[in-house]
C-alpha cells in the first residue's frame, strides 16, 4: 500500500515538473515575440540611427590616410659545424693556440635577433641614417619629424624650435632634449609602425615590416634597420676571430721584420771580414749568432704563417651569410580603410548599439513600474 502511494507521488511530481517546463518555454517564446514586436515598432528609428552610423563610417573612411607597408625578408645562414676545419682548430687548441671558432652565436639564439631589431640602439641608428628627399640629404629622424607634423606641436616650446639630427651623429653627444625626442620616436615606431617576426617557426626566414603614412619613410627605414642589424650581427659573430687575425698578423709582421734584420746582419758580418784569419775564429761568433737568429725566426715565421692562414679560414667560415629574399620596391602596397567597409561597419555598430539601448531602457522602465 505504501509503495503504491509513493509511486503516485513521484508521478505527480514528474507531471508537475513537465508542466512547469512547458509553461517556462511558452513564457520565453511569448517574451521573445513581445520584444520582437517592440523592436519592429521602432524600426524607423533603428534604420535612421543605422543610416547615420553609415554616414559616420563613410566620413571616417574619408579622413583616414593611406598606410604604406614595406616588407623585407631575409634568411641567416650560419655554419655551426666545423668539419675538417674544426679538426684542425681542435688540434691547434691542444697546443695552446686559440684560432677562433666561438663566434658568439648564443646571443642570437631563439628570438633574440627579433628583439634586437626592436632595440633602442638599432632603431636610433636606423633613424640617423641618411635619406635623399628632393635632392637633399637628411637623417630619417628629421624626415620623420617633418612628415608627422611634430613641429606644429612644438611652436610654444623654444627648446624644440631648432631641434635636428645630423646624419650618422654620435648619440653620446646628444643633449637631454634630443635624447627624449629620439626615445619618443623609438617608442612610437616599435609600438605602431614596426613588426618583426618569423614567417614560420620551423624556418629561419625573418620578415621585417614597417607601416606608415609616408611611402618613402616606410621603405628607407626598413632598409636602414635591416642594414644596421646585419652589420651588428656580422661584427659580433666574427669579433673574436677578427681579433685573433689582427694579433697573428701583427706577430707575423714583427717576426718577418726581425728575420729580415737577421739576414742583413749575416750579410754584413761576411762583408766586414772578407778574408778571415783561421787563427781568429772568435770573429766568426757574431755571424754565427746572427745565422742562428735567421734559423729561429724562419721556424717561428713558418708556424705563424700557418696559424694566420688557419685563423683567416676560420674567420671566413664564421662570417654569416645574410641572404635577402624580398626587399621593398616602390610603389609599396597600400592599406586603406575602405569606404564600403566604413559604411557597413558604421551602420551595423550604430544599429546594434541603439537596439541594445532600446532594450535596456525598456527593461529599466519595467523595473520602475
């Protein structure tokens, strides 16, 4: 008996839940129909606002200046394995001879090279590079200030009235104002104009892109930045080997000079005593000492020349190859906010926001009633 009663109670609860769900669904559909009817009643106002938004979007498209994009892509080929040369360098190192081979590649591993291109020193050096405008040479920094119209905002600042940057100027000699403006340009460029990335994580192809309102600046700055980074990269990679070559070259030249002096000394000794008395052998000592110097310097020079040639070979092998794939060519691709996009986007945003506003106002009125 109790079991039957429990079963009846469960059936009643289940039936009640189903009725409740059905009522809730009906209420939701009715509510949506009510909202839809309300919005349809306001369609003229919604269309008017959307039309106004389209006009605003069209006006925005007209005010936007075209953006010129310069792209520079290149690949770095760096010999990491020594091969036969590596064996020769290893053998030389066993005798205490350091002929290079380190190269300093660690600082350029991973994404370090990408960050290097955004660094303040590289960007500033690129900004101090020359650009030819209407037959007149000036720095990219001065040209940037000119086409960006920055001097208009400096009219009430006497310290900025005659601000300029000479081509390839020494940054260490800049005053506080020059440093501040140059730093502001660096922040603006890396924040809005410059992008550096790999085309593919699995590839070593790097791509540098610059977007600006000035076509000539986009092209010239991209080329100047890649040139500065490439020069710094090569100098850093080959610095140790270049130093070793210079030291070995200096030592080789010094020993060769000493050898020439020793050879001249032997000849001079023979000329001074043409008919040496057999009983005066002590007179031969000077010539014999110089002959020993000749032999010693000859042996030293031979080894130095070998080491010098190995070091030069190491330097050539460590010098990385920077192979340009694509470089910016005028005319540059243009990116512009299109008029059709402005009309559609402006109309949609204005209509959508207005509809949200109508719904919010109606909800608020329902809560206050």
